[in-house]
C-alpha cells in the first residue's frame, strides 16, 4: 500500500513513515498542502487538519478515490464532521498508537474491496437477470409468499428486484442444504428470507417449512408449477415465463430444442460456432432457419 503523509510536524511525519515502512507500507511525506497536490496515485492519505493557515480540503478533493484518514488534535465540526462530509473516510486523534492507525488502514482497505466486489456482483446479477416480467412484489405484499415458476431465473429476478427497490438485503437459503431448517428457524421474524428448492421436498416436509415460516418475511420458490400445495395461509404467485417452451413443463423435442437455441442464441454466436454447438453444418443451420421461419438480424 502506497501512503501519502501530509503533516507539517516533520518529526511526527517521519516517525509515522518509519513505523509504517517497517510493516511493509511505502510512504511519502509532504509538509504543506501545496506540495501534497501531486499527479500521483496513493492508496491512502494521512491528512493533518491543523496545518496552520492552510486549507486542507483540496487534498480531500484531489484524493477522494483514496482512503483518507484525518490526523486531528481535537474533535470538532471543522476537524472531523465537515471533512468527512467532504469525502474523508475516518479520523484518528493525536497522540495515537501506530497499531490503531494500521488497524484503520486495513479495515478501510478491506471495506473498499468489498464495496467494489459488491458493485461488480450486483451489475453481473442485474445483467444475468434482465428479464421482462409483469409479475412483481412490493411493500404491500403479505408474507410469507410462494412463487411458482418453470424457470428459477424468473423467481430470482423478482426477488432481486424487490431487494434493490426497497434497499433491503435478503438471506438466501436452499432447502437442499443440510442446515436449511436451522437457518430458517433461527432467523429473525423481520429478516427477509429467500428460500428455494421447495420442489425437492416431500409433502410432509413442505408442510413443515410452511409452518416454520408462517410468521416470517419469507419468499419461497418452487419450480414445480403442477404441484398442489394445500396451505391456505401462504399466498401464491404463478410466474409465466416469456418463453412458452419453458412453460410446457415437458422434455423438448429435438426440433423444439433446435428452434429454441437458434432463436435465442443466433445473435450471441456466429453461425460457425452456433452450428458447431448444435452438431450440424452451416448449411443445415440455414435450412433450419428457413424451415422454422426464423430471420437473422443483421
């Protein structure tokens, strides 16, 4: 980690730099605000807020993508509250133990990494579950609720949309896992649960699940739409997928499968690769399009 120390007390700055260097950090020192504004990138900036007569806010603006820890002599709006509102991440009061500073650096570094990972996962899942769906649930929905669909992806899309719209995280539980019952039982009544794989259970096991979640904010998903669940206390939503082939709940014929693959993947793969995946020649692929009346977008 590369760190910029902005501190006009040179002996203090050198002491901090020396101790951080001993544990593997790379440090640079600046004794003035003007000198600290550099065309370099730093993982973290240790910024003193009592550099006499110098406005330190340009440092916060310059390195707002870095970890910024304020080094303060006393706590006030000017030294802590206002700089943090401007973009600083945390503060540490002088004199301080170097171990406490290292703990803050490690904590904020880990936190930033988790934020980036979380953003990436959200974007990936959002792209993966980009489905045109009429069905939805909202704050007025009475829980628990059972979602029935031939495609798990559609159920996932509804739950993720609800979670993001209401800025509420959920706990994911698969009924195929050994500790599923324990997780559901030990969850708080106000905790949002997303429970999947109901179709894998026997009737008496399903009834047990229904009883456990009767007073919980649970969304249960089943991919067996033909199953009749005799629990009147749980509301049901039947989700019809956009693709009628998936709604049949049957094994597809070869013709249906080939037609489905061509229609849904011809714009994602070139004909050479698509025909290879289907195990047919490019000429046969052309003939299939003609047979099914499928037009390829150019």
